[in-house]
């Protein structure tokens, strides 16, 4: 044991201690939920039931498995498997803990691939995986970025040469990344492509006449990428969503956006960490040795710069997703962090970097843990006020803005709403049909509505995330056209919520024979209505 600790060194010991702290945070509270996680959990349950029981599950009355080629499959089935083992209340806790550990070890695998003699254990990895994407519940995207590191590491470990067998393995791995999330797959292709081009074209060209340009080595690389490129083209062709975003100059000035904001305040936003990490990344480019420039690390620099260029130029929304720039910003840091951890001349700064990251990341984790504790109180109150729908009920959720709720629970400025999609958790617990969940009408997830729910009805249900003056009339239309009745309704609102159309909605629900079954007090923000 003593030899193991000595081999890890201070940076390694700090890294594992921080990982334990990170993994413990979701388990330190009674109730834990990310913003989008409950929706992912609900759809994971629906997808599992549709696959295992097909037409014999109540979900089949309105849902079916998406027959289009779409990403976002891996996280759905992983979360569905977790829920089957530990239940709905603990599924997100296990998912977040699993993703943190996966990120930590995936980064270590990639470091060893690029620099076999370097220590793969560094608190820098703990910082890089402590991302906003995890705590808001972008599970598919988060996992895809970790798998992209593994795919790049796999390619480099074979000395950037692909036999027919390794080509098939890499192609299968890249397909796995694609079916996890599209942007992760794009960064994996970019990284492997840049490394292959650098090693087999740029470096031999510089070293002539000692070695010819090895164009033939690019053929298996292209072959491994081809299935993903074809699937991406098909998905892009069938996607109806266009792109939108700001100019490159605004993106440059805003870099890296809020990619590392996990709690309110300076420590929560990691303001003392990401500038230091960025400085180390820039320094690493200039201290690479001549031998390292001739290695895959030169291609890694090219991939990092290419990812930053995409961050500047891509629209912020498109192909079934949003916050695209923010996603590429995290990619820059993951690739740059890999360069820092593998560059030979940066190893002399390993200890001071580890100590600096450990101090300020601990401050961030304390702030994150506090925000999770405050969110737990809010989630517990929501669940208590929402009640328990009967098993198999068809529910809707009308969510009005509650601007004073964050300050009441001490999470003002958190950057995420822990009860935004909490109806998904309620539906997963009671195996109810959550008609107003957003994933089915978005059509970029494994579960979609059946054709008996018209697109107009789907958009009306989706619109319940922001009810307005027309919502009462839409409820009448939905009751008349939906293939299933509405049995249960949750109205999220309090005294600070806009009153536009809210009284009409309450009158509509009671006029349709639904009665108030929750007994909210003056501070309540959820009211539950049930059909007898």
C-alpha cells in the first residue's frame, strides 16, 4: 500500500481524493436531480418498456421507438438500465457518479496513449470533468466527449497505424460515439483526422528525404470514419432545424462562456481555475520538444486549434441541439488539458499545478455541494406538493415562471433549474405517461409520439413549458383530439408568477371535473389536480 501511494505521488493522491469528493456530492442529499436529467430518466424508462414489452405497455398508446437515424441512444439505455437496478429516485445519482469516474479514467487512458511515461493521475482531470454539462443533465453529450477521448487514445496507442482489425474496432467505437451524441462524434473525427494528417503527411513531409509521405495510412482512417460520416449526413438531411448564432468576434470575447459554472459565485464558476488551465494549455504549445512536434502531440495541437476555430464559426443552434458553441468550448479544454498532461516540459510544473487546482477545485466542490443541498430542499418540496399520481395516469405539467423561487431556496444565479423537468421523475416513479415532456416532440431522441398524436398537438403539449393567454383554449383542443384522456395536472406557479391566463387555466381544469388534491400552503409553488 505504501508503495502504491509513493507511486501515485502527491498529484495522484490529490486527484483520487478530489474524485471521491466529486462522486460523493450527489449522495450527500436526500433528493438529487439535474435540470434535464428527469426527462432523460423518464424517456429511458419509456424506451426500455417499449423495447421489452412493445405493444403490451401503456406507453405504447402514444409512444413508439424513433425509426429515424438519430444520436442520443447510449445515454438513454444506460440510464434505463441503471433505473431498473436502483430505482428512479437514485438513478441520476448513480449516473452522475458513473460519468465522473468514466471521465477521470478516460482522461488518464488518453494521457497514457499520448505519453506512456507520463503520470496519468492529475487534479487537472478532476477540473476538466467538473463541467456545467454534467450538473445540468446533458448526459449524452457529456458521455460522448469522454468516449471521444478514448477513441483518440485507441488510435494513438497503435502508433497511428490501423490494421484491418483495428480499423473495424475504431469504426465501431466511432459509431458508438455517434449514437451517444453528434458533437462528441464530430470532435472525435476531427481529433483523429488531425493526428493522422499530422503524423502521416505533415511530419514525413518535413523530414524528407528520410521518409515518404504515407498517404496509404490515411485510407484505413478514412474507412473507420466513413460510417459515421454517412450517418451524420443522413441525420442532417432529415433534420428540420436550421442554425442560428452570433458572430465570431462575440464568441471570441465570450470564450469559454459558462462551461465550468457549477454553482453560484466566483468559486462556483471556477473563475480562478479555467484561466490558469488555459494559460497552461497555451504554454504547452510553445514548450513542446522537437520530438513531440513529430509525434501525435503535434496533431493534438492542430485538433485543439481546429476545435477552437469551430467554436468561433459554428452556429449556436442546429441539427437537433443548442448551446453548440459551449460544447466546442469544452472540447478545446479537454484537448488542451490532454496536451498539458502529456507534454514533457510541463511535468516540472505538475506539482504546483496539482496544488493550485486542488485548492480552488475544493472551493468549487464545496459551493457545488451547497447548491445541491439547497436544490434538494426545493426538489423535496416540489415532490411533496405534487403528490403521487395513480400508476399509469396520463399527466400534464403547466410550468409558469417563478422568478423569486431561486432566491428563496438559496440558488439564485445557479444557472440551472433543478425542478424544470421534475415531472419526468414523477412519471418515472409511477410509470405514468408524461404528455408534456419535451423529448418526444423534439424527435431527436429514441422515443417519439405515434402518428395518432398530431404534430400540432405535440407542439401544444410542448408549449405547456411556458403557458400563456391561449393555454386554456389549447387544453380544450387537447382534450378533444388526444387519443388518451388527461388524468392528472401539475400547475407550477406561485405569487411571483405571471397571472396571464392562469386563472382561466385553473377554471378550465376544475370545469373539466379535475379537483385539487394537493394542499399547498402560502409558500407552495405546485398544485396538483386529479380526475376522479
